[in-house]
C-alpha cells in the first residue's frame, strides 16, 4: 500500500491505495471488485487510472463496501469482477462525489447478483 492524496477519507470515501508493480491491469475505470485483506475477501469498489479530476496521477484505489478496514499492514489482493464505468473527468468535486455514490450502489448490485448465482 502507498499513501494517497487523503481526499477519500476527508471528502469522499476512504480507500486503500495500492502499489502496483509488474502486473497487467484492465482498462482505466471503476470496477466492482473483491479485496483480500489479512486473508479475508471483502466486497469492494475500485478505481484504477489517472485521477483526471484531481491531480492527474495514476492510482489504484479500492473502497471496502459496508465495512471499515483500518491499519492494513499486510499484502492486499484485488479481484476485478465487472467494469462499472470508464474513467472520466468531472467538472467539480460535487459531481465526482455523486458519481462515487452511484458507483458504490452499482458495485453492490453487481456483487449481490454474482453471489446469488
């Protein structure tokens, strides 16, 4: 894990910021995912790509849905389930926050549908 901008915890939703090295990644966007922390899988929503609305830097960030995971000191694994939307730039933080809320709802729907199969 690496230190992020701190915007998620302050203004949006808290995320785990992952250091990615030597992996082939899917296209930039927001995904319904599962994140493994301390040996346990958690439903999550993840962003990977350039943060075009904020600082333009590349990031891989994951938010654990319906749970709080603090002080992670172990290896974190990420399983991509389904693309929710491609990466895009937002005009302001309010629009971004609204879209993040929608992304979390959609990720929960996708993950619940997958579990009921």
